DNA sequence: ATCCAATATGCCTCACCGGTTATATAGCGG
DNA sequence: CCGCTATATAACCGGTGAGGCATATTGGAT
C-alpha cells in the first residue's frame, strides 16, 4: 500500500531539485549527478524513489538512461491543493497575489527556488 | 535554517489529516486527538511541527487551544506548483481534466482523500 | 488553596532515510 | 571476447523522526 509516496518523494530537497532539473528537459543520470553535486549511487537512489512515486519515467538510450518528468503525480498534488485554494481566494483576495495561471509571457524560466 | 519545513510537515499522513480536519473548521486539540486516533502527546507534537511550519495558528480559549489553518504556506505550495502546471496544460490538455479553479458550486466539502 | 481538565515537554526506543564506498549488471566499441 | 562507460544494487552507518509513557504546566472551578 505504501502510504503516499508522492509526498515522501517530494519531501527531500535533493529530489525536488532533480524534479526542477527535469522540468527544463529530460536528463541522463550523469547530468543529474553533476548538477546536484551528489554521488552517483546516491543520485540513483533518489531517482528510484522518484520513479516509484511515478514522478519520473526512464527511457533507455544506449547505456544512458534518460529521465523525464511525468506530470501525472504533480497534477495529483494540484488536485490535493484544490480544496485549500479557496482559502486564500476568500481571505487574502485583497492582496491581489494572483501571480499564477501561466502568466501572460513568462519572461524567463522562473527556476523554482527550492 | 531548517531546510523547508513546509514539505517536511506535509510529508506525514497524520499531519495531512490534521490539516484536512482544520480545513473544515478550527478545532481543539482534544477533537483532533479523537479524530485522528493518535495519543494526545503525539498529536501535540504533530501540531507543533505544523505550527513551526506556519501551517496552523493557535488561539487560546480557556484551557483549550483552538488550532486553525493558516493558508499562507499552502499558497507557497501552490506557487511552487505553478511552473509545473503548464506541463499538463500543454501535454495533457486533451484530457480535459480541468477540475480545479474553485468549481462553480462546490456541492459538498470534497474531503481531501489523504 | 486545591483539584481537575486540557495541553505541552522530556525521555526512550525503534524504524527509516540519506549518504558513502564497494561491487554487480548492462550495453557499446574494439 | 575484452575492456570501457554508464547506471543500479548491496552493505553499512549516523542522524532523525514518529510513536509511546510519564510528567510538567496552565487555566478554571469549587
């Protein structure tokens, strides 16, 4: 049954970093290793967790493995968020912080901070 | 420093259950204890984590402590989600799963499943 | 002042997680 | 077939987090 691997997977900062990396484009393990400064086995382990959470998919290219983001589970997160959204729509609407909704022109890749 | 307490706080199923409870209405510790079947000290501990993550606020009423949800951090989560949202807008839009956006009439409290 | 009800804290234990090093496995080029 | 590269798995370890019980604290009632 394994609880809810989604949250557990995203609870780790390194894993979130990997997810952010894969948001730009699919990457090989080597790239990820270099990008997030972890050891190769450690990175593989994190990738396994992300894989088992369904957050990433692998495509084998020669002896490389290309990891790519799978939007499904993140959509689940969004669905989880939905009931709470009205909270800050009703109580903080005066703040006018509606910065989401795929902003009109997206100047740069906002590079998720965390 | 403390990394990102938000994710850590929400990584625990019991804590998510508490958050879901507080979405309905503010509750006393006793109610929460009874609702999620944990021991009272355990519950208090979880509440402390949620408090330190900024997810809940306390209001003292007699010797009770009324815990209420603070929407701020959840909005942060939503902000984090934002860059990913276009993923399933562009790749899965045909699926037509736009069930969010504070659905027109919200028949019942959807009671977040997890 | 005392007792009770409600909540928080302190210890302790146990399991799990993240990290490392060493080793196995798979695919390619010679 | 052999060696090389890329990735995964195994074995191990230190830290941390969740859970329980007992105890301290706080506020109200009598």
